[in-house]
C-alpha cells in the first residue's frame, strides 16, 4: 500500500485533522480574508459613488483616492495567511513533479518556513514603520488621516502570515508521524 502524501490534496477538507491550533489558525485566517474582502467591497462602492458623483453632480467623494490607497494596502495583507494555508501560493511544480512525496514535503516545508520568516520580518518592520510614521505625525493630504493607522493595521495580518507559514512547515511532518 502506498503512503498518503502528507501535504494532502485539499486543505479545507482536512481541517478536522489539523488539530485545535490548526483549526483556530485556519478560522482566524478565513475571517481576516472575509474582513479584507468586506473592505474591498466598501472601496468599490465608495469609488462608484465618487465616480458617479463626479460625472453627474460634479461632487466626488472628498479624499476618495487617499482612502483607497490607505485601505487597499492593509486589506490586501489580510489574504496572505489564508492563501498560504489553502496552499494557494504560486509554485513551480515543473521541477518537483517527478520527485518522491517525501522530497516534495521537504521542499514545501522549507518554503513554508521561509514564508513564516518573511511574515515575521514584515510584521516587525511594518510595526517599526508605523511607529515612525506616528512619531513623525505624517497624514494624508486632503483628509489629513494619520498614515500610521493604515500601516499598523497590516501588522496583525503579517503576524498571522508568519504563524501560517510556521504551521504549514510543521503540519506535514506532524501528520506523517500521526501527531496532527
């Protein structure tokens, strides 16, 4: 009998096997993605109202571009952890298609470790940047919104990305040993 690939084909279907930490992480990442989606929907609605207002009434939403720029940055970051947990990252399988399952798991784990490290560094440097922006008092030109808030809102998403990367590095190995 051939051993099952520990990386598994369907991450959502295996959520029961993830253990309590994995299920919590997956649920949190999913809710972050929902929140980011809601922000993007709100931005689309605001943009449509602004464009229609500009064309028909000569009255766009004041500061619409500022709000779009500030909000899109942190909303984009909310999708990263969910994408990684769903194995939605871009991979070049051409080189690994003929490798053994164990080698693919090793490479996937190494990639997830790098994602975890990248998430941790991004969280750290984004937090440092937000603190610097707050101390400098930088604000947007029209609405005078504090720029640091948008940057600080990205930090939890990058922390979640780091946790997702470290979890996906560990998960295949724990599953192959029966410790999920």
